[in-house]
C-alpha cells in the first residue's frame, strides 16, 4: 500500500468521524435532558432544531428556512411515553402601519 493511499484512507476515515460528531452530541443531549425533571429550555439553529425535536419524540413539521427566526416548539411528555408538540411563530409581517 502506498503512502498516498494510506493518507487518503486516513483522511476519509477522519472526515466520516467528524460528520458523525454532531449526531452523537445530539443523542447525548437528548439523553441528559430526558433524565431531568421539570421544564427545560433547549435552543437550536435551523439546521439542528428539527432533528432535536424528532429525537425528543416531537413532530417538527416543515423544515425551517435559513431566514426563519421565530419558530418555538413546546414539547409536552404524555403519560404513555408520547410527546405532544405545539409550534409557536410570530405573525407574518404586513405593510400596514400600526
């Protein structure tokens, strides 16, 4: 095996490992939060929030656009292990003056 081939294999392995780090962190976060009692606030960005809602057992709905900054999820654990999901957003902008 050539040095170039070894280098390419190592780089491919490192790239794959780094791609999985965010998912591993999300699973660890969900496990820690589920072990807590009482209300918990979890904040995320558009590219992570939907997956966190799914991992907690909620229904994230449509994907969050990069220019959307007002979606808030309230997840409520049910007695049978289910998760209730309520989505809050602000009202759309209008051209009318207040």
